[in-house]
C-alpha cells in the first residue's frame, strides 16, 4: 500500500474530525517513550445512543466503530501534528454497549480495525479485545482506547 497515512486518508476521501476535548480530569493522549496511549473515545455524534442488538444492528455498529476510529485518529493527529509519525497500531480495546443476547461484538469492531488497515496498511494490524457492556457513559454504543507506536519527534 503506497503513500503515507495522510496521503491514504486523502485518497480515501476521509475527513478526520477535530478531537473532542476530555470531559473530566484526564488528557486525550499520553506518550511514554515511543508508545502513545489514547484515552477512551466514542462517537463524535453524541446523538448516537443505545445498544447493539436493540437500537443498532451489527452493520450499523461497524459504521459507528469506523467513525470512532476517525475520532481516535483526530486525537492522535492533534497530539503528533501528523499521522505520518505513527509506526504501528499496537492495541485496541473496545467496550460495546449491547443487549445480553448480542454476540457479534467482534464483527462490529471490524469497522474500526478495517479503518486502521486502510490508513496504515500492514502497520494498522493490531491486537485487540472487545467486551460487551451493560452500559457506557452517555448511553454511547461503543468506546475504544488504543495504543500506538510512534516515531521519535
């Protein structure tokens, strides 16, 4: 996959939203050495409320997860100045607000994972865990937190 992450975003016609500010006493990103830890991010559209398996289908959940991926990339770009400093997506952990019967969490999260590969190529392939949750802040359908490896500045 040729080109830089910023060039791939442009080729894909994807716009990264401005990063939402923290809502409490924390920060969006903390860098330790070459690892960048990104705080939990949900959809930028706060009207998206509800559970997968009730208000949202798995397909809708994957679209929401892709949007959350863009929100995460907004926080990373804001912190680093460019996505071209990202060397690898290391880890993704997601919490999906779901009904008790829902069992396609992993399929919904593919929307996020596929975006990372679209933008970073093989460096976007990551480890991940996804958990069902009885509730999430603001009744959001999905929240992710991530770890990226970044180039020294």
